[in-house]
């Protein structure tokens, strides 16, 4: 597992300086080892003639010293014999001890010889020779005892003068393994090295298509934006000139804001005076210091911004309070970084960084008054204001170098996302050695360094439909003017009790639908407004991760993890020629997006793309006035964008030379089950999820549907009524969700609800038999899945039982991913209690942190698999980085340029095999036994847990040959 982590880490590490020992894996020399190398090697000696002379001289002096020591010993023996005399008989059983002086002289002489050799090598400016000598003595039983801290310090001094921090780290590692403690001089040498260290690259760093000056200008632009803490952009709500009503409403809102600003300012000052008087009584819970962090005007601006963004239906007070606190905290952190001169340091470091990237180098509810809501709607806000952390960056992100520093320049960003009050993740990260996290941090940095741009033609079409009442079919939310209203017939029946009840029910449904439409509409408005603001700019998406290691872009509104609309308007900023196979991959990708040929081979998909070329070109040229073929596909906006790219490439003389910015996706085939099949070496399950080579892709959903249909036919022939009713209703879509969620530990009850919903959406099935039919289908589906994925179910049961025992002992489930990321499940039983706050409202308080056994055991299997798929993605990303590929991911869907799909596919398969060649389940079992079953007199839960957990051992592996995955075309396709 450690070899996997070592091989994953690239040779480039920016801004990291530490004395962490090198990773251990295989046979390694303790020094001369760079991070990212699986094994250390001795330093090379370019001048062999001089070296050999020095080696002979050293050997000669060692032999001379040894001969002298022997002579001294012989003389001492003779003297002892002469002096023994008459006591010889009594002394025969107890030989005379050797004089201490002889051993001391021998030890000192050989030690001086070694030190003289080392100093000579350093005088010749050949620390690598001294390194080889020290490594030789270190591994020799005879000479290792001669090495003291002074000897190591000589070599430390040599490497410190060179600024070679990796070699200094190796010497410290040898010093530690020899049982010696570093001296003050040792640490002085380390500090000297850190002062001299510069970012020396052991390999090529991926370049961006920008000059140093351009990157510095982008950095300054991003810095200015973050210093302002908010970004104001034009809103897409404004179309053409404003009406008189809107102008009047805007003036009214401006007048109200001016009045409220004075009132809020006065109220803030009075409140602060009140809290100042009660500060001593309140103790550490006093609010007064927090009311002094910012200027009064900044507090008032934050409150007004929050007020203007309140939805008409209101918002929970806890949500509003959290938003206010978050904005105050962001401004505070900005000022703190400026005052502590962190900003000056970041600016200095970033200037060096751009040379690597450049090409030339229910607790309460607050609700606005309905009249105010109408005025705000009529005012049609011309601008939208966002926090800088909600907007993509205008320069490459600050690289993650620790769990507390990275992403935005000034805006505070967490490395690991967590729920409110969850601190275990941060504690684990802080306790984790920095070198252990390097592969994970490098993967996040690589994902965030991919520049993006907006697909302007597609964005213009989306905006035109958005402003023209939207389209639910195309996933563009309609405006509130299209919200449902109570029917007139219901109003007529208001006189009767039944009519009143129906009216209330219909009104509630209308309010619920209106609230949903408002939320979706505003979300789309934010995304499209930001995209329109960035339409002519290049931008970056810094990444962080959740507690399982799954990565996410930090900007919430515009990123490639969102829906089809967002993905359709995003392009790689860096373009590459399609190359010899790129145009074929572009057309295959189009067919994949349509969802029309899922069970066909790549050759058949390419042939189909050629058949529908006329529809492709019509969609690209006349998207809103032509045949509109693209609108009937699974992912219409990505299909439209791909049609336009194919049309442009097909109209150039040589498509292979066409510069394409379009991302091509390769999606895992039911990726969760792929990991389970690989863990258990399950040949049958592996074949059904395309781990084995096949001429055509295996669709596990279709396979399960066919087998359920076969069982239904048998029961129907035997006269089972419900089986007869289900004739013609068992389709791929009916069982897909159940098969997909089996990897996430779905229960029979949950599966029954899933199938009941699918049957309910089918108008032809009788409603009175929904429960019986869904119950029947779940029994058949689980029977087939048990047969197809027997080892998957056994592994799930082992994981679930382990988590149950751990959580019942009062502890949360933890593990470490193969890349070294510590994981802890944040599920606890929280007893909610109302805690009064000086301002008046109440807030929930987590008074109990006992593990939630149900959630801990049910969530462990899916979370463990998610940690494996994130590890696979990071390994693929790091190796694509070494190849110079553009790579981003949507969990188990990998994106790259059309010209590099084949290389990415090779990396993807190789890293999957490398990952699952490790003893993952055995390592997990060993970790749990060490973590939870350590014998401790004071730890009663651990003692009682040991026998039960020790009995749960991983299952024996099956007969799947993992190497076959490298030959599977449809593993990711």
C-alpha cells in the first residue's frame, strides 16, 4: 500500500519543506530519495577515477588502523600473562578484561578516518561521494557503531550548502533509525537548507498556455476581487430597457435601503453598547468582541445584502444566521491575512509559482413582508452580488500544501467539507504526517489547474430560452409567472367543508410548487449570470473534497459537476488538435450522450454517428428552427454542443488538425459494482460490469431485467396473478435504480418504493396492484442480484457487521484509503436542545456525540467504496499529469481532450489493476483490529470488542484475473 502511495506522488512538489522521512517500500537507501520515488538509490558518481582513489585510500587507512589495534591487543595480552604469575591457576576461569584504552583508541581512530574522508569529499564539492560512504557504513555491522551525530552532521552540512532538502531529510531518517538524537547543529543545518531551498523540479511541470506576465496580471485581478470580498455582476433578469414601473420600484427600494441602513446602524451601535456592559457576566460567551471585528458600515452592508436575497416564502432563521456569520467570518479572515502579512508572503510565492505554469517557463423563520417582495420583484434587480468564493478564479488556484492552506488567495476554504459541528475530520488531518497527504493534495492541485472557458454559442441559446419562459423539457426552469394557481372550480365549492379542505390542499400544493420553481429559477439565474459575466474570460475551478476523498469544485453555481446545462456551456480553455483518432472519439461521444446505443460496440456507435450526420449538422446550424433532433436526447445541451463541435471539425480540410476544446467523457460501467467485483475477485460479477474483455458492452441493468422477466414468465405459466399483470412492464428502467443502489446498501423496503414509483409513472398499470407488484419484483430482483453478485453481498455483510460492532462499542468507524487519506464517518446521535442566545432566537445545540449505530453500519459499505473510487480517480489523475494530459473528473466519469482519450483509458485501467492488486480488505481488517482491539486496561469497550471483531475476517478471493481489466474496452467507455 505504501508503494502505491509512493508511485502515485508526482516528482513535483511546490512550497513543501519538511523533515519527513522518505516512504518505505522495497529496498531503499535512506538518503538521496525524492518524494514520489518508490525506491531510493545511492547517489551517482560521475568521476570514477578520483572516487576509486579515495575509496582505496579509505580502505587502506581502515586496514592500517585495524592492524595497529591488533598489535596493541597482542602486547597487552603478553603483559597480562607476565603479571599474572602465581595467580594463573585462579585466573583461568576468569580471563583478564581487555584494557578500555585499546577499544577507545581503535574506535576513535576509525571514526576519525571516516570523518576525514567525508570532509575531503565535501571539500571537493562531491557530497554524493560522502553520501555513498555514509550509506556504506550505515549498512555495515562493523562500521555502523562508529557513526555518531558528528559524522551525520558533516554530511548534513554539505547537503545544506546545496539546498538539497530531500537529502537532508534522508540523513535525518538514517540518524533516527540508528537510535541517535539530532543535535543543535543538526537542526541548524536543516534550517540553513530551508533558507537555501528553491523549487527544483525533478520532472516537467504541466504548463498552461499563458505567459508569466499574463498569469501575474490574472493573479492581481483575482486578488483585487478577493480584497473586495464580493463580486457584483449583471443579472440576466434585465432585458432591454426598464419599464416605468420597474424604474419606480427601483427608486422605492433604494429609498427603503437608505432608511434601513440608518436604522440598522443605530440598532447595531445600541446593541454593541448593551453587550459591552454585560461582557464580564457573559464570560467566553460574550458577543461584544465579535461585534468589533468589522467596521459598522460593513456589518450593515452584510445585513442588507442578506435581506435583499430573501425568498418570498421566507427562510429559516438558522439558515439566515449561518449566512450572516459566514460573511462576517470571510471578511474577518481577509483582514487577518492582510494584517499578519500572509498576503505579502502569498504574493511572493505566487510569483515563483507562475514560472512553473507559464508556457515560457424549525427554530425560527424570517420572512419578508409580501408588499416588500412584490416591490423587489417589480424592481428587477440589475445586478447580483456574490462572495468571491462563489465565483470561479481568474488565475490558477493557490496549490494545496497543507490541510489549512490552498485554493483561493484570501477567501477561507476548507480542504475537507464537513457538516456543522463535525471536527473529527480536521483533527485527523492535523494529526496526519504532511508527507502522507502529498499524493491527495497533488491530485487536487492538478484538477484545479485545468483552465476553462464558456461555450458562447450554446450559452446564447440557453439564455434566449431562459428569458422566454424557460423549458422543463430542456431543464431550464420557467419564471414564477408560470406557477400554478388555484382553479376557479375549487373556489366555487368553498361553501362546503369538503370544498374548504380541497381548497386548502390545493393552495398548499400551489405554494409548494411555487417555492420549488423560485428556488430552481434563482439557481439557474445565478449560474447563467456568472457564465455570461465570464463569457470572454479564462477561469479556474479550485477543488476540495468530502470526508471520503471524493473531489468537488469549490465554486457552487458554475462547475462541471452540475446538470446538463452547466456541462453544455463549459469548454477546456486549452485546445489540442484532434489527431488521428480524435474525430472518431468526438462522434462516439455524441452517441454516448444521446443514450440511444448503450448496448452497442464502439464500431456500431461510430457507424450510427455517420448515419445521423444530417441530423447532427441540422442541429448545429438551426438549433431552434430546424428539426430539433438534439432536444429528444438524454443530455440535450451536451448533445447540441457536441453537434456544433462535429460540424466545425467536419468542415475543415483536415479534421485531424482541427483545434478542439471539447471535453470527451469516459464513464465507468456501474463503477461501485466494479470495485466490489475486483475486491472479491468475482468472475461472474466482473463480467457483468465489463471488467472482462467482451466484443460488446455488458449492461447489468438489461441483464437483471431479462432474468426477472424469465422468472415472471415461469410464475405466469403457473397461474400467479401478479406475474400475469406485470406482462410487458418489466423494462430496463424499472430495475435500474435498484441495481444501481445495491452498492449503496439499499434495503428491500427502499427498493420496493423505487419500483413502485416506476410502475406508478406508467399509466397502463392498475394502481390498486402497485404494492403487490413492487413487492413481487423486489423479491425476484434481490434473488437474481444475490446470484450474480454473491461475493459483493458477502463483502457488504462483512463491512456492515464490522461497523455495527465498532459503533456499538461507542466509537465511530475510521479507515485509511490506499493513498493515505484518513477517513472517519460523521454520524452521531444528536440530542437537540434549545440554547438561548442573547439576541433572542434559539439555535440547535448538539449535546450528545454518541455514534449513530444505524447510520454507521448502513453507510460504511457505500462510503468505503466511494473512498476507493476517489483513490482510483486520483491515481489516474496523477499519472495523466505525468503524461501532460488535461484531466478532470465527475467522480467515476473522466474527462480529457479527444486526442488523449486512448492514453487516459490506458492509465485508468492500469491504475485500477494497481489499486486492487493491493490487499485492501486484509489491510482494512488489520487496521480495525489495531485501532479498536488494542488491549488497554482502562478501555473496556476495546476488550469486549476484540473477540467479536477478530472473528470477522475478509473472505477468500475468487478466480478473477485482474490483468484482464487492461484488455477490457468497455471498463470505462
